[in-house]
């Protein structure tokens, strides 16, 4: 069995607050959220990480990663390029937006030949998810269906006090398999209730605590690369007609198709860890204090990369 590789979607990293140079540390040792994910990945057993980045950010990433985490895990870089399209397809004039998360992961297709775990670069997932996904992938084996997995978080552990968030709300079977994933783009606290809106706040629906959501932490066999590549032209045919400037090829959308076609089985690995991220600038203080508190309890060393 080939060892699992960690694929980190980092092409959009820093775009929210003005570029990589502006990614602020979340510890007094200069560490960023990504350092904690890489540390958790190394502890779980991952030996190789592939960063999906923009070509112009390569130097900044090498400074950020190679001399620190890069001493403990093999690091490679793949570039998400707008013109990385199948033969016969071209970027519409004026389009600047990347083609989405499935296209991002496809950028690593020539660097992987075994199972992959996929994460966002700027989310804190907690050590439990890395351990359970690594263990799953060590024995994952396609049979009548592809053998995939996903880290599932309780929705109340993934919200911020400072505004709304977008989450993939999951329906699961009694056996803990993913049945459906629906992207809700505006979920927030309202008092002690969790609610979402699909009409700009005219009406709100409640989501019960314990609802499982995806934070884009996936585990795939190599079959996923083949499927994403084969399905990309059909996506482009539609997007270039319907939404040429902004249409995106989303990872959860491909997973959803494969489940509905009966081609994939996706085990939801429940995590009790709390997610942390800086969706809004105001989130930073609570992230800093949470991570410091974990260090104080001995869950992380005082300096992650010695």
C-alpha cells in the first residue's frame, strides 16, 4: 500500500486580508494556523505534503514552510493555473477567478500515485481528524465502490461569533456514510440558536446542534483524481455557457455526483475537536488564545518546529 499524502489547498491563502505577507501569526512564536495543521499531520504519520499554490507565491511559501515544517515532512509544490485546462478549452477573456477546489486538487495529479488527504490551508482542524483520516487511508481499498472518507464536525464547533460562515451541511446514514452534502453559505448564531438563510435574511431556518458539517477535510483513493479529470470537460461545457466568469468546479460537488451514481462510499469520521479559523479579522484573538491554551495544556510543544 502506498502511504497517504497530504494535499493542502493554499492557492487562495491570504487573499481575504491582502496577500501572503499579511498572514498574521497566531502564536507568540510566529506560527500560523497552517503550522498547527502540519504538526498534527506529521504526528498522525504523514510523510509528504503537496501545497497547491499560485506560482507567484512560491518564494513566499518556501520561506514559510521549507525551513520549518519542511525539516519534518517532504514538501512539494503544485501550481493552480487558470489555463490548466483540457485540450481544446480556453480561458474566457476577462476571467480572473480560479476554477474551484476540484481544479485546485487536480493541480497535484502528477505528484501523487496513492491515497490523498485534502485540507484547506487556513483552517485549524485539530489532531483527531488527522489521525482518523490517516488511519482510514492506510487501509482504504476500492472494491465495488470507491473507498473515501471525510472529517465531520458538529456545526456548533465550527462557527464564529463575528458573522456568518459557509459550511457543507451533511446528511449521513445510520452506518455513518455520507448521503448528501448541501452548501449553506450563510450560517450564524442567533442568540443560542444556529440558523441559516438563503434569501439574504428575509427568512431563517434553524439547524440543530450536532448537525454534521464538512470543513473540506477529505480522504480519497487515487481514483478521485481520475474522476475529477474525466468530469472536468462536462463541467466546463456547462460553466462556459452559464457562468464563464465565476463558475467553479467544487470538490464536494464531484463527491456528491459519485455518491448519487453509486460509485463512491464516503465514511464520515466524526471529530469532537473544535475548528478554528480567521474568517473575520475579529476572530484572530480567540484563535490565538485557544491555541495558546492548548500549548499550556501540553497538547502542543511551546515551539512547533525546533
